[in-house]
C-alpha cells in the first residue's frame, strides 16, 4: 500500500484499534521477538439527548387559548 509503519499505525488507531505491546523475553531467554498485536474497541456510544417535553403554557392567555380551540 506504500504506507510507512507510523502511517499504518495511525490508520489503525483512527479505525478504533489499540496496539497491545508484547511482553519482553525474560532474562536469558532466546528466540524471536513477539509481534505487536492490535485489538479493536468499538467507539463509545454517544448518549442521545432526550427529546424536550413540550411545556404547557400557563397563565391567563393560555386559558384563553384553550377556550378558542
């Protein structure tokens, strides 16, 4: 794709992935270094605002409006 390692990591982070760093080998152990793994976390849901409850008008003009209906 022509991406650098930093660009690839940034693209994955923007898509919701988090890197999991591998544990280092214990002292005296030999072998290949474990690869970096990625875990996907869905985005947090935004709390939807509750619809505003229509206020009942109060007062003398509200009472007159009820009579006109």
